[in-house]
C-alpha cells in the first residue's frame, strides 16, 4: 500500500507540474497580457505601462517569470492580487466556504437520491419507474446548467416568489435560515443534473452485478430478495461508484462555476470568472492550482478507498 501511495503521489506531482506550465503559458501568451486592464485606464501612457511591467517583473522572459512564480509557490507565497494587493491564498480561502457549502450539499443529495433511483431502476428494469427515470435523466443531461438555472430563477423567484434570485444571503441578515433559503435554487440546479449521472451509472453497475454467479448462489441459499439486494448486489455495485466519485470532481467544480455565475454565489467559480475578466493572473493561477490539487487529492482518495474496499485489486 505504501508503494501504491508513493507512486500515485508522484504521478499527481507530475500532473500538477504540467498543469502549472500549461496554465502559466496560456495566461501570459493570451492577447492583452496581464496589463490589459491597466491599458484601459484613461490617461495611461505606454511609458507608464513599461514602468509597471518592469516593477512587476513582467518584462522578463516567460521561462524566468515561471521559475520565479513556481519558487514562490513552493515556499507558500502564491502571489498578490493585481486588483487589491491581497494575498492570493487569503482571497481563495475567503471564497472557499461558499463553494464547499454549495458543492457538499448538492453532492450529498445527488449521491443519495441518484443511488436509490439507480438501484430501483435496475431492480424494476423496463418498468414505468425505469422508463420515467431514464427519460428524466436524458432530459437533465441534455439541458445546459445555466439554462436550467435561468428557468429556475424565472419560475421560482420571479413568478412564484418562493426563493431569492441570487446571492448567498440578504444584506443585513446573513442568518442560517436566510443562507439556507438562498441555497435552495443553486443546489436544486446542481443536484438535478448530478442525480442523472449517478443514477445511470448505478443502474448499469447494479444490472451487471445482478447476473453474477455469487448473486445466484446467494439466492440458492434461501436468502430473501432484500438480503440478496442489500448484502450482495448493492454492496458490490457501489465499488465502481467510489472511482466515479473521484472522476466527478472536475464536473462538480465546473457545474459549481456555472451555478455560482447564474446565482451570483460568492464562491471560487465566480471569483475565477471575475479575476479572468480583470486579468488578475495571480488569482487565476492560484485558483487553477488549488482546483487541480482538489481534483488530484479527490482521485487519490477514491483510489485508496477502492483498494481498501476491494481486496481483489489490493496491490501486493
């Protein structure tokens, strides 16, 4: 197990290194560059822009800039925002709780409901419930997240006035009940799409497990259908879901980015778009690296849990 962890950790470090190179090059080679916002300032001369570039070290060769940025990153200095001069890590951590609240809530709901729907669809294959679940999943996967979010705002906020149209809390309030009230619509949007993904995978895994020999043996021993389902079918069908959980992290982060933008939710996704529009490259790179670390850590954790849960694939 130790060799497995070391090997997977080494692979993750290499991936992070490649992500940093690609992200840094893509941002700095983009049209406009880091000083594009300063160039739009009225009265900004070319001489002043050159002086700013020299002060910020942006006039050096790109490889030199990257090595300097990476050296500071490894020391724990992720840079400072071009917009307000705050440390990048402080900005990220100030927006992280909002994203975690949105992601954790929607993921827990989606996994719980999606697994239940997937198992029931597999057990009642080709029934009315299975047909409805399949149709609903196809609709959910076909609808863009931002469109579903706008429709939810139109009906539940503008027409029915049940929920707020956006933001995390009402200005001047910020109580737990108020935050939960604002949380409903973005969680509804993210959960609706994720349920479709989890239910489809769980249905396939359950159908594949039902036809295995050990399930037939359990039935031959006289176990009740419920015992066979819970002890043998569901337990083994959940193993591929562990790996899926790690693979779903980029999708969850992408969905959260769209939902945060539509509902003006003050999380990391909204911060990423705002920073990208402002050409705040230190914050954009910080968010890119932080998200990559989260995704790789999630995949590593999923691999470890899979190995621990299934002795058949445990490394020697």
